[in-house]
C-alpha cells in the first residue's frame, strides 16, 4: 500500500470538498432532521460511490492515454470552467 498516495488523495479530496454544495446539503439535512449519524453515513457512502466511479474511469483512461496528457486535459477543463464562471460573474455587473 502506498500510504503517501493515500495521504495525498485524502488531503486533496478533503480540501476540494470543504465548503462545497455537498457540505451545505449535509448541514441542511442535519439541521432539518437532527439525526447526524444517518446523514453522515449516507453522505459518506455517496462520496465513496462518486470516488469509486472516478477511480474506475480514471484507471480506464490511464490505460489508454498517457498521464501527462490527462493532467493537461484536467488542467484545461479546470481553466475553462474558471473562465466560464468568471465571465458569468462579470456579465452580471
């Protein structure tokens, strides 16, 4: 087991998930139902399922596309999304 990679994946996912709409949905469910354990279990299982899909698709893509190309494509997608969001924001004012 590559524990360094486990830690990297944990930190990146943890930071990416802080303050996102999933966390807000969990806040909302806990405040509405006042049942933190079932909400925690359901949200945790959902995150595991989403990560499983990402892992399977990532492995399938990595088997056919070199990692440096995948990194560039991921970066371009994030950049494109950021530009799109910036343009939407600026068009409001």
